[in-house]
């Protein structure tokens, strides 16, 4: 297979960096089709572990500095993985994070990493939404994408028809304050886009929640809001 710079219509994607590729190899070796390493990687302990996993799983490895550079790896990325895209199913008995029209790749990757840290493993993405397989998302998640279930939905209605849970939309005009909210499982914590937040109709859904903050800002960054809410929910368990 001739490798080219990533496009969303590819059936494969790339993990740039030793740690994201190591997470891929540990958690999903069956989808990892090949690993490319840098000529500078010999002293890196993570690369040594990665090579051993590849050997045990018979995953091809090559050293190819030009390919790393051509495909978009940073100069300090000593390894990359080429993997086949995959599909997931969300667990209806588990708690979910729902992102309505997320737009920023870096935010999405950071959110995925945060979710794993606070024991959330099911992520619903309501279209239109960024491509979770984009290498920028993979990189900013530090490979945490390979530890979660995720699924895209055409609309929130599509999601809600499949998953009947206790809904908690996060909105700046909500009456219930996060410190005073007790989450009842299974629940879905719902967040809007970076630019617009959630549409007004979500204020009539479930229990809308606000994260209190000073009047010095009008709202929180999406990844910060998800992190605060996920931590609050995690500490209730």
C-alpha cells in the first residue's frame, strides 16, 4: 500500500509518536498493519517495547525517515503506526459523554484522553463533527482513542432513540449547578459545540446543568467543561 497524507475518506489512518503508537499496539494490535520508525529511535525505550509487541504479533516494521516526514510526523516523532479504521458500539448500560457538533480536532483528542482518565469509555458524536480518526486527534489523545468506544449519529434524536438514559445537558443558562447535581446512572453528559454550545431545545431535556464560574468569562472551553464535569461525575462513584 502506497502511503499518502491522511484524508478522511481513507480506510486507514496514522498514529504519530511513540506513545500513541504504543497504545495502539497494546490495545488494538489486530488493526495495526505496519509500524515505521526513525533512524534516531534506537535509544528510545518506548520504541524497544513497541518493536517487541510488533514481533510477537507479526506486525511489519520498517525504518524510513522520508516516509515519516512526508506523512506529517513531527521531527521528534520516532515512530508511527498505520492502522485500519474500525467501528465501535456504545454500551447501553454505561455512562456516556455526548458531543454535539464538535469542531476542533485538538479539543476532541484532549477530551478523549480526559474521559479515559475519569473512567468514561463511551463517546457519542453528533454530526456534523470532526473526524476522530484524523491523526491530529489521535496525537492529542495520546492514543487514548484506542481505549474507548465511540460512535457517530446523524442527530441527537437518532442517539436518544437508541439510548434511553438520564440526560444532563450542560448549558450556561441552566438552573441546576454542577456542585449540587447528583448524577443517576446510566446517564449521558451532553455538550455543545465550541462556537455555539447546545441549542435552546436542550434546556427542556432531562436535567440541564451549569458549571459555575466568574463573570470574567462568558463560557468555558469545551475540553475544560468536559473535564470539569467528568471529574465531578467520577468523584460521585
